[in-house]
């Protein structure tokens, strides 16, 4: 693998934890990122990611008060009356 082809890179997220999940152990860092052969390609990717976030159906549904999510059942939406009507029509 040749890192010389990487001309642009972006860190997308990071997280930390303790080695073997024990507080007395060393802190570990995980870094997620993407790289591109040109700055132009990174800008195009960033623009696409912003558009994807803007069109996220989970955010739109909550903004329109069709449903909400709750930690009781994290993957399941709790429908409001208008959301239930729309879901049943579909």
C-alpha cells in the first residue's frame, strides 16, 4: 500500500475506551476517516454526505411529528397519530 497517493483526508468520527474495558488500564483511541487522491474528490464526498444527512428519513419523520425513537426500543419508532395513518396507508 502506498500512502503517497493520499492527497486529502478527513476524520469522520472518533471514540475511546479502556483496554479490556477496565478503568485502570490504558485509554485506547479509535479514529475513523476517509482519504482521497485529490482535494476536489473530498469536497464532492463532503457535499454528498451533507445532502444524505439533510434527507435522513429519521430526522424528517421526527421533524414532522410522525414518530419518535425511545431508548426503551432503540430501533423501533413510536408512531404518533398522523404517522400511524400514513404508515397504514402505505
